């Protein structure tokens, strides 16, 4: 008994009571979510991928649109890349969307267009790890496989006072062992979803609502008043700061210059106003000298021509642009490992508007035809604030 883990000390009667009470709570309190309408594995799969690193409230609108545009696995497998990324626009972590399409193609070629029904086969699909496989397998096919994410590890760590660091991959085996012990063998999908709901609504990272918890009588950390000690988690590394200048360049036809990103890497194939990486020193200098008091450019393009001679180039590669001397503002955006700082300028293109093959000129009305990441959307908002447009 001495060497047993806390979850191994439960009797069969205690385990049964725990499962019964927990499932009863879930049936009464479960959230009404669109992907819970039925047990279609495709719907469950799409929702679980969308929910990674994203709040439920944010996902719902995207989920409805995605299912409307790609109602079947076949539709997803055949989706044009631009259309797929447009459906995902704003959700971030765009590799998730690309992996979905690759996995859909795998299903079409390797599984006759049907979602595989075993955990091992589900794990073969691109972009699906242990958590997503557990969610699909348990909810759609009633396989008693745990779906362990941050919410579940928090609940389980408090339930059994588990001191293993949840930030370490090696700790997963500990939480798997606990979950395999307590998961309801007959209703594993409901059990996993109950864990998700409990972690998101009651057993929260700070100020857990223990008085409302349906399993408080089983919880060791509640019994010992150690809830805030769990889970154990080392701090993430601070994202690396990257500095850019960004240019919103407009021509006489009221079109804006857009630059397509490379086919690989961060924000692959997406469209932004031109940006150029600079040193922190250059960034701070331009920020300091681009004072807000400077008058904005005249709306008359002919007047813009008159100041071209005395107007310095901000971007080396974009010539014949008359730049407004003061900045529009600063945009920041945090990726998982990087923090972008973009100092945004507005300029008028005079003369010819020839572009490279990875560039395009587009009016504001045509922006919806392009896939914009969050930094680009924030730069568009700066432009709207500056020039008083609500389009």
C-alpha cells in the first residue's frame, strides 16, 4: 500500500461512485456546443483541432463556417489552399489547417474516405497526437482512451495531488496511468468531455470554484487545502522579440500593395502589407522620430508629388513612395515563440506600380479575397483609425 500511487488506492466501489456522480453532473451541466450535436467523428475531429490553443467562444463561429464550406472529409481533401486558409483566417497556428487537409487526403486514399476507428490508425493521420486521438476515439467510437490536455492534467493533479511537472513530456505517462484507472469504461467520451468542462469552468488555473465541484469529496487537494499548489508547471520561455517596419502603400487608384509570404515557414502563403525586419535600435529610432504631431499627407496625390524630393525612403526596396513622416502606430502580435513588433508607416506610390509575382495591388473591397493573418488585420485597423474609414 505504501508504494501505491494515490489513484491506485481507490476501491472498486469508490471508483464506481466517482464515475457515477461525475457523469450525472456532466449530463446536467454539459455545455451546449455545436460539435456535440451528434457523434460524427469528422465534426469531433475538426472541433478538437480548432480548440487547440483557442477559446471555445472564439471557435464556435469558425466551426460553423468551416463545416458549411467543407461539410465532408472529401470536400476538405479537395479544398483549394487559399479557400482553406480563408476559413481559418484569424484562428492562428495555420499549420493546423494545412495538416487537416493532408489528413483528409490520407483518409480518402488509405481509409476509403471513412475516419479510421482505432486509436493506432487515428494516430497515423497528420496533425493528430495523443490528445486528439483520445478525444475522437472516446467520443465517436466509445474507446476507453483518455484525452489529456492542460485542463485534464490540472484536474487530475489536484484530484490526486500529483507533483509531476505538467510542462515536461515525461510527465504524461503519470497522468495517463491515472486517467486509465478512473475513466468510465462504458461512457469514455462523456467522461473525457466532463473532464474538459470541469477544467474550463470550475477547476480553473486560479481561484478554482471548489464549492461547486461535483467531485470535491474525492479530491485530495481539496481535503488538504492545497488546490493552489497544483498543477506543478515550469514557466514558459519568454517569446523572442522581433522588430519590423511595415508600410501601408497606396497608389492613385486607391489600391494597396500586398506581399505574399514564402511557401514555407511562419504565415506561409499569407498576405501582408510589406514588412522589413530591422534592429531594435533602428526600430526605436524611427519610433522616436516618427512623432505624432507631424501633419498627415494630403489626400491629393498631386500634392504628394511636391514633397517627393525631400521625403526619405523608409524601405530600401520600395522606391518612388512618398512617406508620411509620422507613424500610424505600432502593432504587436505574439506567436508561440516569437513576439512581433511592427512600426507602421503610410505612404503614397507615385509613378509606375509594377510588382513582383509575389505581390499584388488590391482595393479595400478586394481584401476579402486574400488570406490575412492577425498582424495584417491589426495594420488594416490602424489605417482605418487614421483615415476615418469604417469599411
